C-alpha cells in the first residue's frame, strides 16, 4: 500500500503509542514540525486518507483530545 510521508509519520507516532491517546498538538508538531497553527483540517485530511487504506475502526478519535490506535 502506498502511504505519503505525512501518513507514514502519523501512523508511526500512533503505532509507537498503541492504546494511548495522542493529542492533536503532539500529532501536528510530530508530522508537520510546527506549532501554534490551526491543525484541525490538516489532521482530519490525513485521517480521512488513512481510513480509506486501513482496516475499519483501526484509527479512533478521542473527542476533543486526539487519536489512538487500539489493538
């Protein structure tokens, strides 16, 4: 399966912290290397692309906090 560099970084972060919620700002700074920017749209775009490529319900949103992978 083909993943973009941002998708790979996002998955690496989540898989390095299985069953733990990773906050939005930590995701954004890890994947994009920036802080203090509105990251909501960028993260949603990556999640939408990944959900098309990954098994259902692998990526979970923790409302108001971030995302996690539960295995």
